[in-house]
C-alpha cells in the first residue's frame, strides 16, 4: 500500500520491511533457548515498532491514510498477518475460538502501543516499551482471571450435579434401582 509520494520515502518498501521483520523474528526465535510467550511477544512488537521510527514524523499521516475506505482492507490484512506471524512464531497451534481471541487482543495491544508511541517523547521510546509491557501484563492477568472463572464455573456446576444426585439418593428417587 503506498502512502502517496509525499509520505513514501524512496527507500521504503513494504515487502522489504516484511522480509526484514520476518528475518528478525527468526533470529530472535533462534536466540531464545526455550521460548516464553510474553517476553517473545513483547520483543516482537518492539522490533516491529522500531521499524517505523525512521518514518515517525510522517507516521500519523500514514496511519490516517490507512483508515481511508479504499485502504482499510489492506491495513486490516497487514495487521492480521502481523499478529498471526507473532503467534505462529510463539508456537501457537490453537484451532478453536482462542485462535481469534489471541489475535484480536494482540492486534489491540499493537495498535494501542503504536498510537502511544506517536506521542512518546522519552529517550529511545522507553515509555512506549513500558506501556507495551503493562498492556501485556494486563492481558496475562485477564487471561488468568478468565481461566480461574471458567474453572470456578466448572467446579460449581459439578458441585450442583453432585448435590442433586445426593438429594435424589437421600429421597430414594434414584432411578438406577427401579
């Protein structure tokens, strides 16, 4: 997707940037002995966002152009490919509803971090990287809470079934012996 002659530096190529990003991801994955998901995702997003630093003075306009109706399909496709690649490199093999939720939440983290980065004036965008890690911590906390709530619901359900069976047995309404 071109950003127009006033925004496209002559050396900028989307294909080259994607190849560079994928190469960096492979190197990053190879350098980690046992991949831990959150640090890897943090490093992957930071690597990708660092690639826009040379274009930071024009990036808000580029983001605005991506929101135009004629460019939105490609912008969404690029974002989807990015988050899919990140999850793929973490070793994610989910095929259920988690596949969608993981990618949607990571896309939200990426875009919110990208917008935060536009306003960050700290040295080497340190505040952006702290923001990114806080968002990933939030996701981890929410994921643990959600898992605990699911387990609690399952335990409560099993408890209720057990209570019903016990009540039927006490009242002599157990139909196994009829």
